[in-house]
């Protein structure tokens, strides 16, 4: 198994939006707590980590459960996405909204950053094993829709994906939408790729995302 992180799966995930299961896919987790004695263990490649996970100062929990703790923390990214998704599940309550969705990140190890600074995800951070892990998550969760946040991982999930149904669909929808046909899943998976909720472009292009997202429902 290539997957290291256990995806967060809300208790109403199967219900989703009108019976459609929705997986939210981010790029990566990062840690800039370089003074922590376990920093270099946590930010190593996932294949070298203890599968029980290392406890960090920021999360007193196994690293493999970071997706769940990230949702619990409710950063700007997850708050903005919950605000948008709320009307589709009939609630404005953050926890209630997320209980209808699943979430994980594409890269399967924690990225090390500089103390006090944001750590962006780079193409050099991405490994072939991350794609294998992504497929494992798809087979386990069987989503109907995958919301891919941001642009760093989008080529791996869309354009370069061997399970991509049609490149023409991507071009016709300004690279917002495509479909995947995966062995072991008896339905096509719709992939939608908006701007990242933490960026200023999120609000500037929200109308376009909304139009395409509603078309999937």
C-alpha cells in the first residue's frame, strides 16, 4: 500500500450531495516547526515513517490522521470551501457541512518548511507513488466527484492521468472538468478543478466554478 494518510471521511459521506459522494483533494501538508525534536522524522518520505505516526507539537496525534485533524482545525481553506458547499447540503454549520464529504491530500508525506513561513507545494515534491496512493483512495471511497484544489497537482490528476476519458472535455471546459474511468469502479468519476480557496482568485472565479459544479449534480 502506497497510501500513508488516512482520508477524512464524514459520517454522511455516502449521502453526499443528493447521493453523489464527493472527495476533496488538496496538495500537501507541511510543517515549519523546525525546533520540534521529531521534525525530521515527520518531514521524511512516508515510506520511512513509523506507520503508527509520530506525534508533533502542533498535532498530538498520529501523522497518518492529518486529514481529519486538518478538517477539525478549520483553516481558511476549509472554512471557505464549507461556506460554498453549505447550501448544497442544507446547512451553514462547518462540522455539519464537512460530515457530507471526504478529504485527503495528494502528496503522501509531510513537507518541511522554514520556521514561521508558508511552505508552497512544488512539482519536485510529487512522487510516482503519490499517484498510486491517490488511486487507492479512489478505489476505497468510490467518489462520484473529486474537487481538486489548486494547480500544483492538477496535471497528475487530469492531463497526465492514464484513466482520463477525454482531453477534449478538459479543453472545452477551460480545464475545469474531466472524467476518469478507473478499473474497479463501475461509474465515471467527475473531476473539477477550481482555484484554491485560500487564493484571491477563488472569489474572482467562483461563479465559473459554481456553474460547472452544478452541472455535475
